[in-house]
């Protein structure tokens, strides 16, 4: 076997009371896709931040490209070594253009020392073609969707001509088409002998593109394995320390009356905006029911949620809560009617990053927990209960949300909404970025909420999740409902058939 390009040995890193890394090893070779897996808070991003020069290790050694004991003092040092990272948290500047973001601080300069705008455009356009993003390099970043911004982030990594590119959960915000584009970019990089470190909670991706996989658990190294020689169950066992299965909805659930009814909803076509139009959507959701909206990306599921939540203008149609037509023209109207919505992009979903877990959770129930910046003991106790139930890795509810791992931040957002117990809760991709172990717990919480009487509507692109959670499934395609299944009758194949183009008459 060739000598590794990168060898990290016995890396340790502590943040205050948290030993984030406790003796981790990682060897990566050129032309290899090396997957890195572990539960939320296992230390994956921290290890990558050390490689990217964001953090310094407390102990341990790094050799790189034949050199021993390399110090990666800062992000520029990492770039000079040829290490590029696509961060889990977006790191781009939304006020700058796509091209300026790709070449931030490294713009091509003309003979006179001025920024060479033509070269900037041309180089950016070439990179955008490589990642399959059809947009003008001059577009302000703020006009792109979060998935498109992620592709820009990848284009930026490519522009560095790196020997090693780190992808920290790159597909969490990507559509299926974009994921396919990303995988072909990764295949090209691999063929060009670039080393790739790939972090994802979607284990099927690891088996699809990974050559080997390193497992972390609570900051400790659990071993490195050839992907061809390890099974999914074995991998999960090493990550979580126990076997897991997605329990299927029992089917014996008892529902109450219809609490939400949508009649013939059609939304307004906004001039110039490319999006799915909702056409004649009608359905009902019952008290105590978990209803899933399945479909491919672009099927209109999020648009439907936004229209019900008053965040998208409707052209026609009615929304009834408890049999009464309600006027919903804004999210405030929807909340007043008892409808809560947990959006797909939780970065914008009202997490107060520099406040603690307890304060964030309490903010959802101001009137019950007193003033929210000064959360009382009761609020803390409730937050602590959620922290345990969702297994948020932190040293208590007084840790600032900012210092939690990505997946743990998402659990806090979820806890907030679960506490409100609305009449109708719509959750959009509730387990995105959440590890396999905690997924089962999120599912249990959503079911528990339904048992307490909320109608839970789940939008999910992961079919195993839809099948595990839903009492009933509505399949959408191109802004219409094309199929309906009882949870126990549905199969992945049947859902896919209704979600894709060939709908049987
Ligand atoms: N700047 C920081 N200050 C304090 N604690 C931190 C800091 N950065 C990370 N941690 C802690 O270190 C641990 C490891 O976090 P890390 O982000 O590496 O996890 P991860 O494996 O990437 O998880 P995820 O899958 O959720 O992204 C967590 O307990 C986290 O709260
Ligand atoms: Mg992470």
C-alpha cells in the first residue's frame, strides 16, 4: 500500500469541560474517499477543523505529504499545504457575488494590480460548470438557495487545487440531482488522485462512494475499515454501541376527529420565480395522526407547508381547523390558529446561537417559563429532560448553542417546537443532520406528540423514515397529490412509482 498523504496520530483536543477528541488516528491516501462517521458530537468536525487550521490540537502529531510533525497554524497555512474544506456550517459571504466568494482573498489580478474581472468571471464559470451549477458568476450569493450555496462552497474548494478536500456533511442540504452531481465531482477528483474525506450521517452514501471508513465515538477512535469488508449493522454498532432498528408505526393507533382540512388549495404564481405550483391540493389530517408527505425534491411539499403556514400567497382554496374555515395570510395567523412549522433550513429557524440550550428551549414558551433571557428552574428542568431524551451531547443545558455540534443544534430546535404541542405541527426534514441513533429518538418524540393529540405532518425525503413514522402517506409530484397509502400498506417501490414520472392511470 502507498504511503499515506495524511497521517494524524493520537490527536487530543479539549474545549473547557468537553474532551472533544481523545486519541484519534486518521490515515488518508491520495485517490481515496475516506469516510468519517460517528454520532452527533463524536468529534468529526473538530478533527476536520484541526486539519483546516481552525483549531490546534492539544496533543498528537500530524504528518503530511512526507513531512513529519506539521503545524497547521491557520486557515491560510492549510490552504498552502493543499487542504481545502467544505464546512458543515456555511462560511460564505452573502453580500458578495458567487465569483467573489469562490475566489475570496485570491482574486486573479491583472498586470496593473487591479482585480481582473474577466478572468474572475471565466474561472468561476468553469468551476460552476464542473459542479453542475447553472448560474451567472455575478449573481449575489444571497439570491441562491442553500443547496446552491453549498455547491458554490464546493466550487471554492475545487479552485484551491487541493491535494485533500474535506466534505463535512455536504449532502445534508442538497437535492437528489445535486447529490448525483456532487458524487460525479468526487469521482473526478478521485481519478485525479485527490484525497477526499467525506462526513455523512447517510450511511448508504458511505457504502456508495467510500473506500474506507473511520469510526469515532465520544471523541475516541473505534477503528478504520475497508468499506467492502464492513456491513451496515456492524458500522452502526461501532458508532452507537448497540444495534438499532427503525420500529414501524404500529398501525393500531387511534385517531381523533379531523383537525386540519385543506380544500382545493392552489397557490399564486409569482412573476419570474421558478418554483413548483400547487394545484388543487385537498387532504385531511386527524388528531393523533402522523401524516407523511413523500415525493422527490421539487414535488411541492415544502411549498405546501409554507402555503398552509401563511408564508406563501394562495390563489384559492380553504384551510379549516377543527371544522372552521380560518383566514391564514401570515405565519402569525397560522400560529394563532394552532399551526406550527419547523422549516427545512433550521439555521434561519430562530435559534439564538449565543444563548444557552435552556434559554433557547424556554423561548418557545415564554408565557409558561417567565422571561426568556432569564430562564427559571422550571425551564431548565424541561430543557434538561429534552437534552437527555434527545441525547444532546453537551455539558448541561447552560452550554451556548453555538458551541454544540451541528446535529445537536438541530435537536435543540426540534425540542423547542415539541414543547409547544400545537394542534398541527408540520416538520420539514426533521432528522436532517441527525445521527442514526438520535433519529430513532426524534421519531419516538414525534409519535409521542401525536399520541398527545397533535396532528403531525412530516415532510421527509428519506423513505425508510417515511415508512417508519407515518400512519398515512400522501405522495406528491409536480404540485399535486398523486397517491395515498396507509402506512402499513406502503413500500418504497410503490411510493417511488407515484413520486416519479410514470403514474399508473
Ligand atoms: N468551540 C467549542 N467550544 C466548546 N465545545 C465545543 C466547541 N466545538 C465543539 N465542541 C464540542 O465538541 C464535541 C464534538 O463536536 P463536533 O462538532 O466535532 O461533533 P461532530 O461529530 O461533528 O457532530 P455532528 O454530527 O453533530 O456534526 C461536542 O460535544 C461539541 O459540543
Ligand atoms: Mg459536525
